[in-house]
């Protein structure tokens, strides 16, 4: 279940285990690339970890998924994040 995996990633980050959270969210993205909720958080974590190029890639991927799902709100949020990176 992608929601449970995503929740695990959030809990890992809250527990101070950011590196593990990023690895788990990357696995989640590979297994469930259509799970739109993961992209924003993934990009934030990458950006805060100094991985700006990877953060931009994650954001761009999320924008593509949001477009396919006709989710204009999330697409706008991801575009705004991309503009800030």
C-alpha cells in the first residue's frame, strides 16, 4: 500500500533518519510512480540535503504525474517549488 509506505517515510524523517527516509521514498517512487503525494516531500528532503539537481528532477517527475492525473493544484504546488529551487 503506497500510503503506508509514504507514512513510514514521514515517520523515519521525524525520527531523525532523513537518509533512510529518502531511500525509502525513492523505492516507493519506483514501485508506485503514480503516487503523487510523494513527489513534493521527496523534493523538499533532497533540496534540504543539498541535492538540488535531484530535487529538481523529482519535482519535474511529479509535475508530469500531476499533469497525467489532471491534478492542477498539486501541479501548481510542484511548479512553485521548482521555481524556488
